[in-house]
């Protein structure tokens, strides 16, 4: 029935003038032709399609046969595969490019990962052929095609391990290779145009010259958008393997090709990396700066250049490490402000690579006036304290210390002040106080005197350290890290600095420290111990009085109910708290003894 309908509509259309077919003709040809292919009558359809008398019909309506043809080609083992392939190839040669483009793009839309990869592998070459037939009108169509392709690739699972990349189970790596092959002739065209523009002098017909250049720029812009999107996904989401780990890495090759394309279409890799500090010339009629050059894409590019050393041979060496750090810290700030582990890791890696090139103690304090030099440490603190991945927390702490090491003494001083004021985390504050102690120790060594970590300048910093945040009411367990480091610093100062020399100024300030820190701390310890001893006594009495089957107790400490746990666990936690108060009191007592001994010398 379908074959008869197809033959009838073809015979009727043979007698009509070119391209004067009705909507009904189109509908009958489409439905009957597709049904014939689906029912296995591909040989008959092939005969009709190849008939010389039907070429105008095929040119106008043949593209409607693409869906069932492509389904057969994707299955591969279908008995009608040779005939369907022959029909498909003939349609590519005969049909109008615009309609073929629409038909092929429609068939790219898939949801199953296996089908997505196979569809891309099958259709990218035909798509490329169709686009090349469009001549100077292909830029917008290329952009539409690339956008569709990238949307499909984004649906595929990413390979994260070496084995996943090698096995390429979902053909993700093959799709990346296919995409590079797909854009290659268009990249070559743009490169050729750029070289010609450089060689040719200004033409006499300026209007025509401008129109040609606009079309060339449109093609270049679409390729630029493709590169920027690829840098954001997948390249910002995957972790490239070093050559030592994976000698032939498809993902690394894809990243390299993307950077090569950028260079080929006239984009400076160094200019893109340093874009945050370089004022770009506004190009009328084009996308806004942040749309043309998305910040995440530029951050991904910087990571590829500085961490994986891609395009290193094209990257100038004239830029100072400090200038590169200033540029990269903008990229780092963006990456560390995200929550995805892949972006956090890349932010840490990029910051570390940017810092190691800088000489220790060389970064001046005026850099702290740049916003990102303060926001990045805040983001690092979030990674160090709340990131669920242990490796990233450890890496964050390492990079945090590395950043401190690069500041000169004044910058360290001002950085410590800022962090004590803004970190709001006892562990971080304790870490900063430990760094302050180390800097004081360096300053007090023979020949290392500096104005920031001894004498008059040091005291304002010490006043921020040697104080209880909430006086005697301070939660000693919550602020334990800060309190213990503060006590260790005070003990060090009392031991290290002689009363007669008073290099740090501690001895003239001691009476204030006793009033603002030591006495309130002792009161706080006594209050906390009394409270926890009472809770311990109540818990032990409750344990004795409760029936054995009631195995869970609730205890309130400091106005807050502790998590439900067995009486034994509650008792152990309360004993641990009391031990902590004893430890604080012991260190405080030793400091008081040292002060008394030194005062009597």
C-alpha cells in the first residue's frame, strides 16, 4: 500500500513544473516513503530515488526520508543497510543543503548515551559536508550545529579515571575527536582568511571588502563560541591525565586542539589568560565582552596553560610571576567560589602553580587592596573547613600557607589582621596565630629585626590575639583552637623576650593582657568546669536511676541539647570536656608562674 502511494505521488509530481508540489504531495511522499523504509522496501525506494526522472522531486522532498534511514544506519545489522546507506548518500548529494541541515540536526537529538554517541559519529561528517555547501552563508548554521552537538555531548557521562578514558565506554572521547574533525575545515577557512587579510592591502571597494570581512568574522565568532563552550564543558569538568599517567590521552588531545583552534582563528592565548587585567578593544556589532569570553571558560584556559602547560610554546615568557598571579587570582577566585569538587580542585591547582613561581616574601602589602587577594583566602577557608572531600581540605590548607609565605612582612601583618577580623572560625584563627608566633620568632632572631613583628607595631596585632571573644562567657570548647594557640604564643613571648629588652613590648602591655585575657580566661574555665561537673553528676545519677532498657539519654550543655547517645558516651564526652578545661588551666598556670619568676629577676 505505502509503495503504491509512493509510486503514485512520484508519477504525479513528474508531470509538474519544478518545485511546484503541493503540501499534500509533500505529506504523501513523506509518509509513504518513510513507511516503505520501515517495512523493509528500501530497494524499491532506492530505485525511485536514483531514477533520473525523479531528481527534482528528490531535491525538494527527499530530505523527509532521513529519520527512518538514520534509524536503520544506527542499528547497523539491518539487512537493508546497504540500500539505506545508498539512499542516504544520494540524498546528501541531491537535496538542498538548508533542508538537509534541518533534517540532520533533528536526528541528532537523542537521550540514550549509546545512541547519542553513535548519532554524532554517523552524522557529523554529513553535517560538515552540508555546511560546506552553504558557502558564505554558513556561519549561523555552523553555530546552530555546534550548539546542538555540544548539547548532545553534555548528556554523556564523563570519564574520570584512567581506565574510563582508555575504555571509553560511552564513546565520550570518540565524540570529542569527532568534534575536532568536524570543525577542522572551518578553522582552516578562517585561518586562510586571516592570512589573506594580513597580506592584502586595502581594496578600492571598501563596502564590498567590509561585507566579506563581516562574514569572515561571523564564522570566526561561531568557532570562538565553540571553543569557549568546550573549555567550560567538558574541559572544566574533567581531570586531564599527565603523559606519565596516560601516554595517549584523548581528553588531553582534545584540550590541545581547542587551544590550537583559538590560535588559528586569531586569538592570543596569553591575551585570553591575562584578559582580567588587559583592556580589550571594543568590537562594534559583536557580543558583549563577558558573553564572548565567559569567565569560567577563561579560568579553564588558564588552568590548562599553567597547570598542564598546554600551548606553552606559544605563551610568552616576558610576563613576571607577579603579573601572572594577579591575572590568575581572578580565575582562582571564580573557581573557588563554586561548589563542584572539580572546579574547587582546579582552583587550588591553578593558585598553587601561580604562587610557586613567585619568590617567597616578595608580594607587597598594596596587593591586599585588590579585592580578590582577600576574597580568595575567604574561599580557601570554606574549602578548608566545610568541603566534604578530605584531599581538597588538605590541599586548601597547603595552598593557604603557601600564599602566606609569598607576602612580605608588612603584607603578612596586614593579612593576619584581616583574617583575625573576618575568618570567624576558631581553627583558622588558631592557624593564623601560629603563623604570627612564627613571624615573631623570625623577627627576634639575631639580624632579622623588622618593624612589624616586634615593638610598637606588634602590639595592636597582639591585642587582637590575646583576648576572649565573649569574655568569661566565651564557649571554651568552641574556641579551643584559638585559645590554645593564644596561650602558646603568650607563653613563647614570656619565655623568649627578656624583661630588660622587651623587644616585643609584651612586658609593658602585660597588665592589660592579664585584664583582657588571662583573668577572664580563668573565670571562664572555672564557670565551664562547674557547669560540666554538674552535668556529669546529673548524667551519672540519671544512669543509675533509669531502667536498664532505657538506653538513650538527652543532656543539655550550654543551653543546647547534645546529640542523643548512650549514657556511657555522654559521660565520656563530659569527661573529655573537663580534661580540656584542666589542660587550659595548666598552661595558664605555667604562664603565670613564668611571669612571676621573670618579674622577680
